[in-house]
C-alpha cells in the first residue's frame, strides 16, 4: 500500500461570529458521542484539539493492541503516513536556511550522479509536487537501495507536465537523499538530531526509536486483521527502504505531534522561522483556494490569507490528520488504527468541532483524495 495524503478533508465556508464557551462545550461533546459507535466498530486512536496553545480536548479511545488489550493512549506510537513529508521538507528548508541549499537549483546540483529527468527537477518543484514525477517507483516494502532510487527510479519518464500539481511520493524520497548528501548524516539521524530531539519528540522514529517499549507501538487493523508495526517491516529491508524513506513510514505519539506543531508555530524553540514561512506560505497552486506550501497544504480565504494549514497520511490501515487554523490559533490532530475508511469520519467529526469552536460555518462535504 502507498502512503498518501489528503491535503484537506473539508472546504471551509463563510466566517461566523466567534463561538462562546457553551458552544465549545457542545462542540466537544459531539466527539465523545461519535466515539461510542466508533470504538464498538474497532477504532483505536487519539484526538487532540488545542486552542491558543492550550489543550481543550485530549483523549484516546479503544485498543492499540486488541489481542493483549493494551489501550490506546496519547503516548502510543502510531504510524503517521505522509505526515512524514513535512518533516523531510523541514530538513531541506533548514539546510537552505543555513545556506547549504538553493531551492531553485536542480537536484543534480547536489546529487551529481542522479539520473534525468528527475535530476533536472528543482528542489522547489519537488517540494510542491510540481516536478511532473511519477508517484512511486514500486510498493512501500519493495527492496530499493539509494543507488536504485538515484539511477533507475529517477530515470523513469515524467508522468505529468512540469508545473502541474501531481502528488509524488518518490519526490520526497529524492529529497531525503539530498538531506543525506548535504548533511553527511542519514535522513533519520538528521531528523532525530535536528528536529525531533530539540522539540522533545522522543517517541518518534522511522526504523529506530529512543528506547520505546514494544508494547507502546500501535498495531494496525485492516478489515479486523492485524497488520503489525511498520518499523518491523522496515527493519526487514536492511536499509533498502528507499521506496518509503522520506515520504512515509514515520511513527509518532499524539503528544509528540503536538510538540511538532508547537515547534512550527514558535511555541517551542529550535525551528528557524524562515523554514516555517516556507512551509506555511502558498508556493504553487493545487486548485481553487488550495495551494502547496513546502511540505504542507495551505488553503486561502477570500482575502488571500491562510485559513487552514496541514497534511494527512494513510497507508490504508492507519490514518492521521495534522492541521491548524492559523487565524483562530486552533490545532487538530487525529490518528486511528482500524482502516482509513473508518478513521476519516472521526477526523471529520473532530474538524467540525474545531470549526464550531473557532466560529466558522460548517464545512462542505469532503473533497476527494488527491
């Protein structure tokens, strides 16, 4: 299964007056009500909503491991899918902030032996899915070395015209290779040393973790069949994991994802403000009011200002949503382990509650996946 992203699950409508405390309480109560049947149907996961930097809803539901009856918690480590991409983008932008990269230069400036046509794509084009690259070079758990990525995968013909918005997982694997070349560190080590540890994200990793017990990892369930833990499957690839590296496969706890958001919004130190501006500024169009930032999707209101920023990810089993309303300073994170089709309605419920708290009219039906 491929790691995918849904840049937005709903389109916001007109602005309404700010919600009062009673409205907030009513909005949050709808979440608990929705979770009763969801848990009955096998949902295991967590929901976190913050307003102006303070948690107003933080709960976990169901089981992280049904067989051992281990409850899901805010500390449970679960797959975040394509929310890996904003982390890879941030690594690129940090290196650019240090003057080590130029986003308008082609990839082969930094990976001289990389094959064309992908080698001629600029970092900017890849960061915004406007390079015309094919989505994948295989399945997530195909054995693909970095050399294969650089020489065979990057030589694949372009799948789309350069300049059009077309999602590419492979593009972010290429960016991970650039991070390794310029930093002299492995992609995962760079993220841990320069992003995760500085932000206190000690329960986040790809193939390696900082002493997290095995019982703290969530098991995924697709059609009620256990799918295991993704880092176990990554370990079997023995480093030949370049169909997934950079674009998906990271696991994290709900509280660690809160720390990531706090870092992006300046509540925790360590992330260069210039890098954050690159991620949260509309760079290239998707359609309508939706734009690509560098590694994040940005939606603009009628005044051309961002009203929602975020990313989501799925491998079909786990589904996670990471997003915020910058004008109202509200953050929403949802993760679930029992199939994308079952978790997406929970995300919509949480988003609707957040919108009501923010005083924003109810959203229209969800947009189709990219």
